C-alpha cells in the first residue's frame, strides 16, 4: 500500500511540480529556465569590510534542446533565441547532435562563446545522448563519463570540465581596470553537465511505478559522477574535501523534481539547488505536449547546483 501511494505521488509529480500549483496559473519565460547565477569569491568575502574585495559572478544556463528539434526551423529559432538571450556566460546543453552543432556554432562564435565542446552519440548510442558546453571563458580538462558501461539502466553520458573565469577586483568600492591581461586574476572552477536516466522504461513506455523504479539509477549516476571526479581533485587538495565536493557546479537535465533522488543526495552533501532556492515552484523548466496536444505536461527537471564555500547562488 505504501509503495502504491509512493508510485501515485511520483506519477503525479511528472505532471504537476507541486499540488499547490493546481490553484495557480503557471508562469514562464526564457529567463526562468535553469539559469544559475553563481557568485565567485575566491579571496575575501563580498561582505568583507576590507578596502579590497575580489568578487565576480557568472551565469550558467542548462537547456535540453531536444535532438529532433533541429529538424524544425520554427523550434530552432525559438531555442536559439531562448539560449542566446539568457545572458549566460556558460551554457550546458543536452541532446545535441551534429545538426545542432552546425546550428549553434555560428551564433555562439558571433556572441563571444569562443570555447565549446560537443560530444555526439555513437552509432549504437541513443539519439538523445549528445551533450555539449559553450563558454565565454577558456575550457580545460574536458572528459566524457560513460555511465552506460558502469551503471545498469543508465542511458546517457555526462561531461565534466574546468572553466577559467576572470575575476573582478574592487578597490575601495571601485572596479579596478587592469591594462596588462597577464595580471588579471582568474579562478578555475569545475563543472559537470549531466543528463540522467529519464523516468521511462528503456523501450520508451512509462507505468505508474516507472519513476520510483528508475530513481535508483539516477542516484547511482550521481554517485558515480562524484566518486569518479573526487580522485582527480584529491591530487591538489585534502582528500576529505575533494570527496565531499569534487565539482563546483553540477547542472543539466536531472529528470527529477526538486529535492528528490539524485538531487536529495547532492543536497545531503552540501550542494545548493539554484532552482529550488530562487525560482518559485509555480514556474516550470520543461513543457511537453501530451494527449495529442490537449494537455501540456509541466515539470521542473532541469537544475543547477553549487556547493557553497567560495561559490554561492545569487538571484
């Protein structure tokens, strides 16, 4: 009986982010997609009383662009407009493919996204398995983690990389302009782009208990991401810290609502979900036409998290 009730709740949550929103109208705009405004304070705290403050912010956007949408000129225009009007400095994309790469590259270069990495599905991979990153800052140490090989039930890979971000220096409340590019301070942050197991059967169908049965796969994918990146970061810092927070930012299509499954696991490690912290639950990140377009499914599946410390989310 308890399992049945849990299945019903999980099933309903695939349609409605919160029962409270039954009595509210949904609100949506491109700016409400999973954009994480991340404050970088690698030196002094931004609230420090010292004259010198090292402070900067970056905007991180996550967007599942849908691999088949590249065939529709109308959808392509809407998606490109949403992505490049967001003001993001770093863009995490899921379901990319060669067609999408061609569509994205010209606009990305024109808008100063000089750094990018695309991973396309191989011949035997699922068509939705592409993943990519666009950045206005230099990228390094890009890696693809093939969850499929190590986690039963996993269907998509993840991408990890380092981003070298320029830091603004404020002295006595004024932004200091440095003429020598080599003297401009930077900080390197580690980012993961994920597309976790969808709450559907491998054949594409979904049943009342599918969300519950696939939740352990998403949790295991996130545990594998944390464990596989912890060993790399342990080389340059205390092992205990690296094991807890090997990644500074984790974003992407989690295929889960707020604070459940893999997201609850990350929160237990001290990560902060920018969507849950700053975006009202009456706003979705995902819509999908259902029952021959008679009903639109509205979900909160896309999230960006950071672990605090020198990083924090801001509105």
